[in-house]
C-alpha cells in the first residue's frame, strides 16, 4: 500500500459524515494503523485535505469549514 492507493480508498469517505476510523481504514488497506497514519501524513505534506477527529475518523474535506475545523483540531493537539 502506498499513499496514492490509500487516497483512492479515502475517496469514498468525503465529508465529516462519511469518516472512517483508522482501524477500519487499516483493515481495508491491509496495513497497520501506524502505517495508515504515516501515509496520511505523507498525503497531508503534499497538500491533500485529509481531515480527522476521534469522533469522525478520517475523511476528505468537502467544504472550507470542514478543513478549517480539522486544522483547528490538529493545531490544538500540537
């Protein structure tokens, strides 16, 4: 599994209401949760708008508000 393949899986999870947990994403991808987080980080580093919270799981932002909320959540955790 590489970052573009993971992005293809995430394409089915657009919007906060369609989020997927790291556990479920790892199962679908056939990798560990740690590998999912690494791949997500790689995708974010090149500008891919992947959002996540413990409540929603990972999802692709579909509105500026979703992206803003996710950025605030990540900033507050840092």
